[in-house]
């Protein structure tokens, strides 16, 4: 057929009759018109496909926003604990165990932020501090030690070697019970989100970085980031089975929580004093519900849900646990706060374990007891 069409449109030889030339020119114009119509039709189809793609993207974004609004969790729960509780342990191994117990308790109750503060006043802003992986090594080594262990345990296992250099504080961290948090995915587990670390694999201009997310092969994200950066990624479905590489989007660490309602581990923050817990709050507007724990507080059994009622539902809840000598000791060593009564710092000052059988309750135990006792109240406020 192609040969026939070619012969039909064959240019006449020199000296051919005028009628043959006229017929050839007529056929040429018809062919050019046909090509133009096909070209216009192709362009229209491309524009239509592009419009459909835009409409589909807008529809998916609308569904995503609707789904995020329905499934996401925008509230947070923060726990502050005095780093001095490690000084009650008799060895470095026991110190690690105490920090591990704190981490386990926080993950069990979906704590989003863990704050380690100095209740002895030994940390100063002007101290010559060493920063290792975001953890400040201050004069109060127990604060930095707990913060470092908490960060180590929160990090997925396949990323720890790159993010945490050898340190004496982590000598026994490998023996601690794993957190088994939802973002600690194994290689054979499927998940929409994964934590990863940016590799140094070269990429072409305009392309995103390759990220190791605990799978057999790295995934490519939509942004170019520095090698060694920790990043949360959203895995995209492959277009077809023939597609060799898996693509992903770099998202905010809070996105799994705000879009799907998933618990995605905790962040760790260090504070040089009790007051810095409030002044350094990372959330806009600060904590709108604060609870201090003390044996001198109101018995949790006497609290009612309506006593926690606010004009608006609290978005950011903070619970503070003191050290061996309590929050009163931390207040005495804070030169910035101008109050004499620790209960005045909080919306509620609570004794979460009244009529205790032991003379003392260890802080790692108090966290479990308190979060368990307050959980029904938090659930009613959600």
C-alpha cells in the first residue's frame, strides 16, 4: 500500500503533459491538507489528554485532602523528662536500660516529642558544647546521654550505622529492647511511607537523589538533597512491571501522621532548664495543655474530664516528669522562672499514682503509670 501511494504521488518527468502536472499538484495539495488536518487532530488529542491529566491530578489532590482531613492526626503529645534520672543507675549498662525503658513507654503511648531537660542547672547556654548528630554534649552528661540513646533507638536499624558514629553512650544501646515502631519497617514489609538516608550515588542534572530506605535497591525521590541526610519518603506505585526503578516523594516527617494518622516515632529535644521546655516549643502557639506530675499534685482519681475542658480542643499536650527530687527541685535551679510554686507552671498538677505502695516511683515507671491513667482523658479531648 505504501508503494502504491508513493507511485500515485510520483513527480512527473520533465516534458510530461500539462494535465499530468496539474493532477500531480492537485494531489500534492490534497496530501498537504490531509497532513495538516492530522497534525491539528493530533495536537487536539494531546491537549485533551493533558487536560484530562490535570483534571485527574486535581481530583486526586482533592481526594487526598479529604482523606487527610478524615484520617490524619494533627494533635501531638509531648513528654519531658529530667536527664538526671540516669544518675540513679549504677553502671553505664543500667543507664542505657533506663533510657530504653523511657523510649519504650513513649512509643507504646504514641508520644510525638520527647524532651530531655536539665533539672540541676548545670547546663549553660554559653558552655563549650559539642554537637554530635544533633545531640549537644553538655557539662551535664546525663542529659546528652539520654538524648543520644533516645535518638538511636528511634532511628530505623538500617540507618543507624550512617547516622550514629561510635560513642561511649551507645556502648550498650544494641542490647536494648527494640521499639518496633511503625516506621521501623523490614525489607520484606510493604508500606506507603519509609524512613531513608540519602546516598552519594550520582544523579543527572534535574533529577532527584537516591535514598536507601531499607529495601534491596534505593528509591529515587523528587528532590536533590545532600548525601547523609535523613528523609521521610512516600513510595509511589510503579507504572508497570517493566519499570526498573521505584520513585518516591520526599515529605515532611510529620506527613504520615497528619495525612494518614500513623504514629511515626518521636523527635528528641534538649533543654538547659525547666523553663526552656516551654520557651523552646516547636509548635506554633506553644503547648495548649500542660500537665506536671508530682506526688504533691491533685489525685488523678479526683480529676474529671470536664476539668480539662478548654474553649478549643488542645492540639499540643505536654506532660512533664521530674527527676529523683521532683519538679520542685528543677524549679529551684531555674533562674529564669519567677515563680515559687511548681504547680503554677502547668494547667494541671497531678499525682497519677496516689496511695503508692513503694516510697518512690522511678521516672521510667511514672511515665507508664501516668500515660495509662491520663489516656482516657486524652481520648475524650480528641
